[in-house]
């Protein structure tokens, strides 16, 4: 399973990249606005920090403008994955950019039927939003399981990029459900290492080691 970090903060990306924890990055207009920085400059910086796909989202909603924006974004670096919305125009843009060999991430997916359309449009990634479905009392993880089954039934190569991940438990469940990628905020990825019994055990070992009076070095 691949981990992407869902952020536009380059310091967090550099940190996680140095730890060998991430395989790519996802951004969206909200994360770019939060960073307060120039969109294309940030994407160029991120693309230098990681080798894997870096999702950069178009801003327009109509085919003609989205395709122009997508081509501009794709020129920033070879590892840019252009992010387009799951609309009819977005799917047309997906098909056209994929024909040019550009990676495409189809975003704002909330149903298995939407995911099926994205795969048929040749998407590199489909982004089902787990947390936002949970927010409205639906089952985000069930969507991941449904897409996995459908893609496996027909041999679609589109990767399931589970997004809108809010908890460490979401990551565990995504891994069990067979998502290809999980994208999550830096804090959640780092938090995966934490367990109270690890901390407790470490304290006990340190105390017992001190009793031996020995030194390894
Ligand atoms: O990048 C899209 C997604 O991860 C957004 O998450 O928490 O705003 O629903 P969230």
C-alpha cells in the first residue's frame, strides 16, 4: 500500500520524505489556500521533494478551460498528476490528458458508479472521500470495498486513492479493504507509529537497562 501526504506544506513533505514514509503528495484548492502561497510555485517545489505523483487540481469546471489548466499544470514536472472533478467535463478532460500520457487523479468521488466511470475514462487514480461520507452518516469504507470489487471484477488498472482520511483507523481499514493508496494529513501518517504499550514497554526496558549499569558504546 502506498502512502501519499495530503498537504501543501513543503516542510511537512520534506520531513516525511526524509523518513521514507511517503510515495506521493495530494493537494487541493483548500490546502493551497491554507498554505497562502503561489499554487504553481508550491507544486514545483513539492515535485522536487518527492519522486512519486503530486496531485495538482484544476480550478475551472468547463472542459475547454480545464484542459488548458491541466496542460499547464502537467508541464510543471513529469510527476504531476492533474486532478479533475468527477463530472462529465472532468471525465472528458481525463480521457484527453491520459491520451497525452499525463497522469490524472479523478477527485470528489462519492459512489461506486462514479468510480466505474473514472476507470472507463482511463484515470490513473480515483479519489473516494471517506471522511466526508462518514460526516453525512454514510459508510465511507464500504465505498472503498465496493470499488475494489468492481475494479477487480473487470481488471481496471485505475488505482484506488482513499482520501478524506481523518483517523489512523481509516488507514488500517483502507489497507484491509485493498485500497492501493491512502492519502492523509502528515499528523495522521506520523501517528501510525504510536501505541501506549510501546511507550510503556520502552520505559520499562530503559529502567531495567539502567539497573545493569552497562553501556553498549
Ligand atoms: O484531498 C482531498 C481530501 O483528502 C480532503 O479531505 O478532510 O477535507 O474531507 P477532507
